[in-house]
C-alpha cells in the first residue's frame, strides 16, 4: 500500500465512522447553524420581495406590524417595526400587491425565518422603482452619468431647441422666461408626447432630429411638467437616455418638479429643477448683461478723460517750466554750479594737507624739548643692556679663537668620549665650518 | 465663428479692454485705440443683442420629412 492508498483508506474509515455515529444537535445548535447559513447567504443585504399582503392586522399596541407576504407557491412572515413603518406612504390592506424591502432573519424563539422590513411600496410603483434603479445602475456603469463628459452650456445661445409638448404650462413658462431675459433668442420647438405609449420614442427622435447641424442650434432643453412617476416615466426610458447621451448639442433636462429625479436628469449636461429654471440657466439676462457692458464702457471713457486731463496738466507744467522757456540760461547756471563745487573740493584737500604738516612739525618740536634728566637714565640703562648682550653673544666668544664641535647628529661634543674613531664631526669657527673625521680619541 | 461665440467675443473684447486700460504704463495712444475699439465692439454688441425680436418655429411632420414653420406662441397667452 503506497501513501496515497493509505490516505484514501483513512478517509473512508473516517466517513464510515461518521455514518455509524451521526452528530447530534440541540435545537438551539441546529437553529444557530441554520441562522449562520442564512446569514452567510444574505448577511445584512437588503432584499426586495414582491407578494400579496396576508394576515394583516394593522399596527399592534407597540406600533409594530406583523403580517405575511404570499404568492401562489409560498408564504413568508414579515415584521415591520414602528421606527420603519412610520415612513410608510401606502395604506396596507389585506390582499394588496406590494413590493417590500428588508433583510432576512431567523427568529430563534418562534423557530421561523422572517423578513424585517424597512420599506413597503404598492406593487405597480414598486416595480417602476426597481426598473429605475436597475437602469440607473446599468447606465452609470457604462459612464453615461460621468461628470467629466458633461459639457458647459453656451453663454450666449442664439438658437435653442425645445423638446416638449406644444401645449401646456411648460412651453408657456419657457417662452415667458426666454422673452423676459433675452428676447433675441430664437426657439425651435419639436412638439412631442411627454407621457404614455410611444412618448419615449418621440422624445428620442426629436433630440436626434434637432441635432441636425443645418438647424444651427446651440443647446437643447428637454422636459415636461410635474406628475406621478408613471407620468414622468418616458424620461426614465433607456431610449431617451441614450439619445441625450449621443446628442452633439448640450442638453438641459427639465422634468417635473425639484424633487423629481429621472434618468434623463442624470445623463443631461445640466439638470434644471423646473422648466422655468431650465430657461433661466440656458439664456443670459439681457438687461443685466447690458448693464455690465455699459458699466465697462463708462469706465473706459472715464479712464480716457482722466488720462487726458492728467496729460494736459503735465504738458502745461512742462510748457511753463524755466528749462523749456530759457534752456541756455539753465545750462549756464549749471556750469557755474559745477565750477563752484570743483573749487570747494580743491580748497578742502589743501586744508587737509596743511593740517597734517603742522601736526608733524609740532611732534618733532616736542621731542627736541624733552629734558635731559628724563633722557639720561634711560640712555645709560640701554648701554648696559647692550654690553650684556654682547658678552653673551656666542659669536663674540668664537671671535676670540674658540670653536664649537658638533656630532653628525648635531649634538654639541663636550667630551672625547662623546665620539668614536671614524665618526664625522663638524667644527664651527668664528668664520665658517670644518668637516672632520675622528682618527684618535683621548680623554687626557 | 458661431453666433453665440460672436456675441460672447464682443462682450469679452470689451471686458478685456476695460481690464487692460487699468494696467500701469498704458500710454495715451494705446488708451485712445482701446477706447475706439471698445466703442466699435459695443456698437456691434447692441446691434446684435437688441435688434432681434423673439421668434419661434415648430417642427411639423410632412410627407418629405420634417419642416419647421412659424409657431404662434402668442396663442399660448404667454
């Protein structure tokens, strides 16, 4: 039996032993295992469940709701705690189709799993919401909402494309604002259905048609007035989102009210809270702009007048100055001034030299007048010191016939014992040196 | 140059001259030339910006495709 066969045998033995001796769980243990399994699959993930409300009894004394969601094949217990159900916007009823979201949990004491709810919507709206979220996620992942691809709106659009219904408050509001702010702007309306079947297709086609460069448009406004989520739904369709994304011209979305957000808003280059707001952000305010330009023009003119006055003043000063009136006189005056300064310099230098000379003569005189009693003791002390120095001077000893003998190493030889036969020695005389070799030594 | 850029160019031109004339060292001849140019731009700006009246056309489907025709916006009681 090789090593692998032995390992297989061991594994088989362990499995047989396990089958013969199965693990026994307590109820708590098995419940805990199930809970762990449930948690590992869903964790704290929020799940959406579609179903029919069943066994609904409203809020209990504590304000919590307990009911079931069911469909043809299954049922699940639901708990909607007071803190969460306070925000409930629909009036739940027995048998009502709903879309509920929450997290899955296992209630140990009751031995059943349940959905802890945090939100419940009525079925139709709930489904639209799910479609909205799914499309939003998809388009976002494709980069349709990316901030870096948003284009700036033109500052002075001359021609604006408008995609909306030709009747109703929206087109009226937009015309009203544009005429009030910048009446010179031309509007090209592409009337479309803004809700119901085929509306999304019409909106997308209108955006595409207005992008025709021969129309000479600068920017597009796409929108409609407020309504329910179903009413606004065309602006949540992928077809419209892609048409906005593909638009050559910048697009301003103006759908519903400030609180309504559609997919079109996310894709558009700018989102306006209302159609009127769309017009405001698209066209400049003519009066404000004109005021600003007039202010610049006034400043330019004032600056020019100021500078002209300043220049005139300077010119007048120059004209009336003596230099310009009698330039020869001015040059003569300057020449005289230079002569005067030169003379002052020469005088100052001479005065300085004469002063130095005088000070030197005074010092010389002072030295000559010093009393003899002051000089004599100092003179004899100096002569004594000079005599002592002369006695101590080695040269004066050498001059009397003495000499100094030094070894090769430069040491003074004071005894015959300091040298040996054959050593080289140097003898220093009063005048010059002699190099000698020792041929004989004697201490006597 | 597109039309919106045309008006923007006029406005930016005047703004630029306004800023330049405040710089130190600009001499009189430059100031006069700047003011003359600003006056030209301002004239063009007013002509372009104020001469036109609001107009609106609407698309209509025709057998040949799409046609744009005058839209009676006054009928909307704006």
